[in-house]
C-alpha cells in the first residue's frame, strides 16, 4: 500500500474517532458499503429498551456534513445533529450520514465525470433498506433538507419508506432553480449562452461549447451529473409518493421561499403544510430584519426553532403504520 493511501486511511480513521468522541450517549457509528468505499453515518438511539421507529435524515447540497454544517461556511450550526437529538427525546431513532466526498465519506466520491445525482439517491435508498432490515426498528421515515429533500423524496419512493418530510425543499425543476440563481448576474452574451446550455441539458443533450466564464457551472466533467439531476421535477415526484407527506418551510429562509412549499403542497394536496414564521434555512429562529442572516449558519448556540419539532414529531407519530 502506498504512503499516500496509508495517510488517507489514517486521516479517515482520525476523523471517525473524533466524531465518535464528540458523539452523545446513544449514538453509534454505522457504515454503508459501496463499490468505491464506505459511506459513514451516525445512528442516534432513543433512551430505553424495545423497538423504536427510525428516521433517515438526508443533508442538503454542497459540502454539507451529517450534522448540517458546510465546509464553505465558517463555524457550525449543528442543525441536523440537533434534529437527531430532538427525535431521540421524542422516542425516534435516526440515522444521518456524510454524503460521498464529505467528511468521513470523502473516499467514497467517484471521479467527477462518473458521479450521478442518482448515486446519492441510491445511497439514501440503501440506508432505508438497511434500517428496514434492522429488527430494532418498527418503521422507517425520511426527512430531507434542502437538496436532500429531493434525494430523500426519490429514495423514500424507491425503498418504500413509511412517511416523508420535506424541510426547505424546492418545488421547481433544477433548470428553473439555476435560472433564478443566475438571473441578473451575467452580462447579456453570457446570459444567452447560459440559456442555450440549460435548454440543451434539460433536453438530455450534453453541450460541447461552453464559454470559459461558465465552465465552473457546466464543465464537461460535471454535465453527466447535471443531466441525471435535471430529469427530476420535485412537484412531479412528490405527487407520486404513496405515503404520508409533511412539507415544512420557514419564512426567513433566504435560500428557499415559501412559494416553493406552497407549490409542493399544490402538487400533493393531501400533504400537511407547515409554514413557520421566523425560521431560516438552517432551521433556527432568525428575524427577517437581522443585519447578517448568514451569521446564524455558524452559530451552534442557536437552538432549533421551537415550532419545528412539535410539527415533525406530531406528523411522524400520526404516520406510524
């Protein structure tokens, strides 16, 4: 074994050990074996003995780890760890995990050109199957946050979860989301190129000619991932679910607007919709006029919004098979 491989294995072991030392009582390490390498997670168990319902928690987009913290932002918010703790207090087990390429699962990331959106969905579905096969658990629900809402939605459908919760999930297609994100930020010639590329990808066709200024978004090695992602429209997928659905959205979320939750509800009329006044994207209580709303993304002292867990726990208890 080469020195670099040994060093990488030591670093992964050290990261896993550090996470285990920081883990609360009742938390266990779990792994999902894949063709490339293991995906690592944390199983949080409620107090007491006997069987319990379980929940898979799927983190959001980018380099976001199992606890809800992003490598792109300073500090920690620990939102998903807090969610797991609150679920345990309510009698639910939960599993949250580092996606491929993130945290302890860094080695599981394939070459960028080989990665597909479905890879994340398959991982989540495999976690659901693993929990369903565990005799300690009576049922398995899924909670997906941000981009994890779509991943969790698709995995819940594929693996037959008992219930599904969307936290700050979008309703629009990936192409529509990208158009909004780049609207007004590109000069007219680049905006035209952006539309040409997006339209082609939405039709399932890769694009050979990409201007250098847009390579960060549409480089050839990332286009296969985008093609696999763009075929999924959240409103269509949530309508196809055959399980109870809860849609939760905060009013001070600067990344996802309330209209997205309302559109998901319109696509799935029997879903329960909960709009939480003053809850931001990382599930904390933050006022609309706070000078620096992103500061809360790196403040672990802020608790979850007090209205969040009653809504989730009430739904999950009502949805037990």
